[in-house]
C-alpha cells in the first residue's frame, strides 16, 4: 500500500544568500508620516559587507516541509528546480532533512530560484527573481492528510484552481493556505474556489484587512470575516501583540509572543514556522488553543538564527519549552 503523507507542502523553492550589511555604510530611514522604512546605501561606489551565508532549499513551502518533519510528521514537497548546481544542492538539503522528494521535479535548461537577502540588524530586504516553471499537481498515490499551499510565481494562477479541484474531490486532504503577496493582490474573487475548500488559513492583521478590504482593527472580527469566505479555521497574527484563533465553538483565543531569550538575529521564516507548527499540532490531535501555544515557540527559536530553518525545533525540544514556559505564556479567551 502506498504511503500516506501527513503533510505535503506545495510552493516555490529557492536558495537564499544572506548578506549582512555594514552599518557604517548602510542606513535605514523612517518616513514620519507613513512609518515606511527605506534602506539607504551610497550609489556608484564599492561597499564592504560584514558576512554572507548561503542557505539551500528554502521558501515558504520548503520551510514548512522541514518544520513539519522535525515535529514528527511524514512530509513531502511539491516544487520545481533547475537542473543546475543550486538545484542539486537544494535536493540534497531536502533529503538530509528527511523531506521526501518524490514530487520534486528538475527541469533542463532552467535555473533554480536564487534570492539575495540584504540584512540590516534583524530585519531584511530581499531581492527576488522567479524562474517560470510549469506548475502541476503530481498524481498522489494516496491523498495526503494535510496539503500546505503558499506562494508561487505570478504565472501560476491556474495551479490554484487545480489544487481547489483536487481538495474538493478528496475531502480527506485538509488544505492549509498561507497566501503570499501576489495571492493576496489577486483578491478573493479570483481565488474564491480555493478559499472555499481551505481548512486552516494564515495571515497577519494587515493582510486580513487587505483581503477583507476593511480598516477594522478588532482581530476576532477580522477572523470571523475570513471564516465567512470559506476557511474553517483562520489564524491571524499581529506582530508583537501575538496571535489569535476562533475555535469550532466560536470562542476567540489570544496567545502572546513567547519571550525572546536574546535579541532576534534574523526574522526570516518566523511566519512560516508559526503556521507550520500550528498545523502540525492540529495534525497531532491538539485543539486550536493548544496549537496556538505551539506556534510562537518555534518562531522564537527561528529568529535566533540566520535563515528560516536553522532554528526549527524538534517536537521534544518544543515541548520542553512548553513545559518550562513563563506563567504569562497562556492562551486566553477574549
């Protein structure tokens, strides 16, 4: 009998080159009216940098696959690579992490996505370029328990509808949707079929306002608005204010951030780790309120390292943090 995966992630894969900028040669300005931050560097000159770290096999969905496997789920990844050196390095990195690569496709004549991450303290600006791959669902021998779908290139609109059709035809597969910037810009109407078959949905407060086209500030109200679009279990994060969910009994829960043991090193992947860890907890039989306590712990660990995967915790390590949590780290009804 074919293996049933607990968790299959679908989305783009890439290599990240983290370039730590010198604070003597770069600066960040803040617009006092809008709060917008701008990275500034002298133009037309040679600038020293502090360090560079290259991380293979990252991206929202690869990060999710690695996180889920470390938490004890059998995981696979549906993605596309170029048949180049970077692609082979990514494939090896996935296999080293224990992520099944049966659904990873390598393409002759294509280049593996490569991004440059300009680090300034714990924040970053990312220079991105997506290779145009053909998106297509594989023929899963057995429907996965959870399908995690996140950002893909702008030419992949039809792939969203393909996934929606698959989930509708295989309701035993629960869809987890964490939209990227492009998917949010597309709007709800363009992805109506996908929203309608989504089990768990993740976004932050500002994204929820964009999706719902509202200035509403109350997060539980935003969650109920998202749920009206189709997702059964929307989860909304609000930066330093923590995360929120409304359970099947319509009870709203709030979870604060897990306190950082030291100042964050790099915030890349904090959202991916939260959403995957919440999903893994649900897959392992936890309630939404219990799952809400798992997510911030992995995010806390991730931001203590460079890149989205180095700080991802095993289930044993995460439960250790949970057992030794501060008294104020509790899910509360609101």
